[in-house]
C-alpha cells in the first residue's frame, strides 16, 4: 500500500519553517543586539536594588528596567501568538492554495 502525499502535505513543513523564520526575525529585532544584557539587568532588577549589583543604578532605574521588560514581553507575546495562529492555520489547511494564502500574509505584515 502506497501513501500519496497531497501538495498541501508537501508544502506544510516548508510553510511552518517560513513562518517560524519570519517571526524569529521579528522577535530578534524587537529584543535587539543587547538582549542578553537586558535580560541580565531584568533578572537583577527583579530581586531588588540591594541585590541588583552595579547594573542597577537606583530604584528609579530598577523600576524602569522592570517596566520596559514587561512592555517588551507583551510585544513578544503578541508576535508569538500571531506565529502560533498562522502555524495552526497551516496545519488545518487541506489544500496548497489555503497554505499559500496564509503565507501571503507574511508579505503583508513585513
């Protein structure tokens, strides 16, 4: 017994990879080149000024770091939710045409 794959079945893995790549780029752009430094500062800021070490200047700095991290987390979460919705659409698609419509949205949201 042979299993015949549809065009949608063949296109699906590539479509999911394109979606992941597109959103990885957007998320990395949002995080920026100093993401590791910011992550370290947030971790220190969460424990409080006294334990934050020299990366945290004062309480105002600590609060600003925590607020900026929360804002960035919301933006990243929104992008990740979009990514997951698009991938779910690709998984649910029954035709290559449906997958191509989903992929065309990547061009619109550049």
